[in-house]
């Protein structure tokens, strides 16, 4: 696409030689013809669309089978929900700071368990099972956070008779 400096200078020298003994109009015509050749070469290299229909076909979304589109949308949606649940679990584990019986902080235990459960269900394709897993995980997260909040309330608030 780009020419080296030396070859461009040689081409100009050739044009000057051609100009000797010819009219200026012939020289201009020859120069235009060469530039149009270069543009065609660039076009071949670029492989751009030649018509408006080609441009639209290349860049607009084509209609797909509705069932295929719905299936892809649902997979994207459940993937997004699974990632959201996983992030929420990781955020919630920050509050579990006390150690277990082995001396390992619960935050690390819970994160490891969440990761192994998500890895085990990673290649599940049945939408019902995936939905059931997501709902169960969300409910477990909410119940754990509710219990933690109740424990925190009872610990820090004075008992009222």
C-alpha cells in the first residue's frame, strides 16, 4: 500500500522524461491515469463494499431464527445472573472475619466453597437446573446475610424487655 521513497522518486523522474517532447495535457492525463490505478490497487487491498447493499449486508444485524435468538439471550442472561451472584457472594464474605475450628477465616472457607460449587455447575446446560441453582444460591446468600445481621443486632443493641 505504501511505496518506498526511492520508488516514488524514480516514478517522478520517469514522468519528467515522458513530459519532454509532449504536451502538458498529455502529462496531466498520464498522471491522472496512474493515480486512478493506485486508487484501484488500494481498493483491492481494502476490499471495501462496492454498493450500498453490500455495505448494509455487511454491517447490519441479519434476522435470525427466533428460537436460536431466544436461547442465546437466555444463556447470556443466566451467565450474567451467575456472575452477579458470584460477585455478591464474594462481597458478602468480607463480613465473615472470625476463624473456624482449624483457624482459617470463614471468609476464605466460604470463597473456596463458592468457587468449587460454581466450577462444578459451570457446564450445566439445562435451563431448569441452572435456574434452580441460581435461585438456591441467591436464597442461601440472603439467609446467611440475614442471620449475620440478626447476630450483629443482638450483639450490639441492648435487649429491650
